[in-house]
C-alpha cells in the first residue's frame, strides 16, 4: 500500500495532472483510501505493540486496575482487526465498486413475490446500517402482494465486494399469510449482484449491433409524467440474452445511461463467473433454477426459527434480526471461507 501510495503521490504532483479532471479525481480517491487504510493499520499496530509493556508493568506492580484496563481494550482492538481483515479480503479488481442488486421471485406464487419484497426490505435496511446510498432503478409490483422484480443501485465503499457474497437463491419456510388454511409454504427468490461499471470498453465491450433497445411507459410511483411518456428503457444483449430495465429518471437519456451500467455489470459478472468455472451454478436469471436444491441460504420461521447459509454452514437462530438487516455475520463468514479457499488454491498452485 505504501508503494502504491507513493506512486500516486508522485503522479498527483506532475504537471498536467488536472488536465483530465475525471481521471484525477479517481486517482485522488484511491490515494485517500490508501492513506486511510495505512493510518488505521499503523494506529492499530502501535496500540497492540504497547499492550505487552502495559501487561508487564501491571504484573510487576501488582496493579489489577491497569490489568483490567488492558483487558477492556481487547474486544475493541479485535473488532478493528477483524474489519481490516475483511477489507483485505475484498481485493478483487471491482470489489471496491458500487453495486447493482436485482431481486425477483421464483417458485412459490404470491408467497414468492411477497418473499422477494421482504428480501428487498432486508437489504435496504442493511445498506442503511452501513451508510450506503440506495437508488431504486426499476420496480415491478406483484399481482396481489410483493414484487415481481426490483433493481437498485448501492453506492458506497466496497458495496459490490460485500454484497456479491449474497448473490444466489434464498429460500423462506413459513406459515403462509396468504393461505386460509394456515399451512406451511416454501418460497424462493433470487438475488443477483453486479458491479456498477462506467462506460469503459476496456472492461466490458458492448457492440451496438448486439443491443436491442425498447422504450415503454414507466409504472408505479413517479407522478403523471411517467405514465404519459416512454421514458423507461429496456436493453437486451442479443449475444447472451441478458435483459436489464431502468425507469428511475424522467429522462430517457439518463435511464439509458443507467441501464448501460447495469448491463455492463451483468456482462462483467458473467465473464467473472465463467473464469471461475461456476457460471451455471451461480449466475444468470435465465439459467439459474430458482427452486429446491439451488438455494445459498434458508430462512426457517416455522416450526422453529433458523437462518442457515448452505455454503458456509453458518447458522443463526435470530431469524427476525437477520430479516431486519443484521447480515454482517453471514457476509463475513462467506468472505472468510472464500479467502481461505483462494489461499489454499494459491498454495497448491505454488507447490
């Protein structure tokens, strides 16, 4: 980090640095992030280095109050260390990017549409707890309840790095509020997370001839204007069949620009999954089976309460707290597992 920081410092002092304002701002943002991470590391290192001396002093002087003071610092230091460890795991080329999240129901009818809306609420609450900014890009209401689909942008530091741990099929088991006989139902909804990418063909190339553009009248909230003009945009990537929609703005031009970011993110994620040779299992709304046996996490509300991540085995009996947005332990356990697997693979490759 220090080497990279010094390199950026040298670049920022060169003549003509501000000729490209956008590039300069990105460089300064990266430099600021590095400076913050290095400062946090050095502060934590200094505090940890001081602890043995304090313990030795407390022991030599039989000072139980000082020993208790040292002991009281440990949970907070451990928490900061864990946060830094998680940040280190988000080392992918796009992990620091903003994210675009899409949720849509699978098997389960009205229950599944309601479940999709519950998931949306859960992630919006988690984003709020992290200080992330959220913008709803497209939302289609359900027939009787819930939603048929929603896409929203999440903007903040490492939003994509954290949220892509949540990508996959989520299963809910509960007593259905839509069943007059109060029977237990199983519902499914899929969550897809992609990075919000700028218009940059060096990352993902989109040829005009591979694109079909449709306009339509937006639905839902937005006043009379959205119902009178065809400002909503639907983009279809003919080569892959990926479809994205945006109706967040009154301007068709702005909606198209946002939809292009969504499409670039989807295509980037397809390429990433293909590189990891897990495309069929982990991605593609038109290819993923949203039903039994395909879930990454199960939320059981009846006959007991339990949330279990099927990938890591992590469990929590605090189902309502999880549904209220308390997701950190699940995100962290996935990132730790992924980091361990990557380290093992690199070691085996080295051997």
